């Protein structure tokens, strides 16, 4: 199997994994990655059932936005291309709709750091107001993408950036986990979050600070 075929398999598996975890709906959410040599990306198609995306359904697009294969790329293509343009360290972008985390930011709540994984994986989260997918959506997150690996959009979801698909997707799984823990603790009437000192100590263990 060629490197490109392996990347196609990984991208298709990732979007199916997000569907199975309940982080995207059947027609919502998207993901992409940079192909070798850094001149093209693979991105999930628009309108496909995310639980059934196969590698043959993926779309190849140049970094300038030219579609090179059959099919229609995700409506969030503009934001994916913008992320790669702004951040040379980014090799994968995932957009998902984790329901608890999305509800919290839409309600104006912040998502506290609840776990060691959150301490390490989500170090800087910014939230912006809703804008329609496409060029308007890309414009809305433009400044935040420059410095954040995770950007939330109220009434919509999150974009997660990473050095690979695993890390980009895992950030959103970790964020949703923290959101669920936080909301459950609110229902229980007791609260305990990780403070700045504990976060620094956890990051030191994983050599992220």
C-alpha cells in the first residue's frame, strides 16, 4: 500500500470514528490532511453519510482550492485551507460537533480543565460567534486559528488542528469528555477543576511545558 493510500484509509477511518463516538452527525463534520510534499490536501466529501465514508469518497484539492478529483469537497473547505496557510505546523484539521461542549460554548459557558488529558491536549481554546459555513465561517475563525489548536463556534462546533489526524481528533474527544464531566458535576452539586498549578505539573510530566 502506498503512503497516499494509507493516508486515505486513515482519513476515512477518522471520520467514521468521530461518527461512532457521537461527535459528528450523519451529514455533519469533516476532516482533512496534508498529502506528502505539502501541495495538496485530502478532505472528506460534502453530504456523505459520515458513518460510511470510504477512502474512494475522499476529495483531493490543491492548497489554492482547485478540486482535482470527482465529487464535492466539504462546505468547510475554506477553513481547512486557511488553517494550512496560517500554520505550517498543522498537518491535519478536524471539524466536529461534540454535543455537550458545543452546548456549553453556545450557552456562554467556558469548559474548565477537568482531566490530565485536557491539560495536555487543549492548551488554548478560543470561541467565536456563529457564522455560516464557507468563506464567512473561515473569516470568523481567522485570527483564532493563528494561535489556537482548538477553536469553538457557537451554535455549530469546533475546529481542531494537529500535527496528524490522531491528535486533531483526540483533542475533540478529550474536550467533550471534560464537558460531560463538568456538566455531571454541576448536576451533583459538587465541583472540582484542575487549577493552574496542577495543570503546570501535569504538563511537566508530559514535557509539554
